[in-house]
């Protein structure tokens, strides 16, 4: 099998996997809605934790004041990115798995 044939097969396989994911999302009613709408539907279906629990877990990981919360869809994974301002005036980015509440990452935000 030539390298060009392998590349074409890999591309077709990747496209098929992506199409299957899009079809599943469409059938579940998630396509065409904003992230907030997706989060509401998932929370109502008990697929993700309530935002209050997510905030509590973020503050347990990094005490301070919550500045912003963003729900994100990363493939088949749902996360919240919580921006926290700590007592020393440092902004932190805490990423929480929306389903399990696990802290995925907690790091200071870099200056832009």
C-alpha cells in the first residue's frame, strides 16, 4: 500500500468518525444551540454537575473570587473553565470536568 493510499484511507476514516459524532449530536438535539443551551440540557439530564458544584470545586482548588465561567465542549468531553482572582491579585484559570467535577488543570493566566 502506498503512502498516498494510507493518507486517503486515514482521511476517509477520520471524516467518517467526525460525521458519526455530528450525527449523534444532531440526534440528541445539541446541534444549532449555544453552549449555554447545551449545558442546560446536559444538567437537566444529569449528564453534568450543577454550576454551583463546579464553582465549589474550582474554589476548593484555588481560593479567591470567581470572575468568569465558560462551558466548553471539547469533542465528547464537557468542561468548565473558571477564571478566579486570588487574594494576591493573580488571575487563575481552573478547568473542571463538568461530568465528574475533577480538576483537570489549575494554572495562573499568562499576561496577554
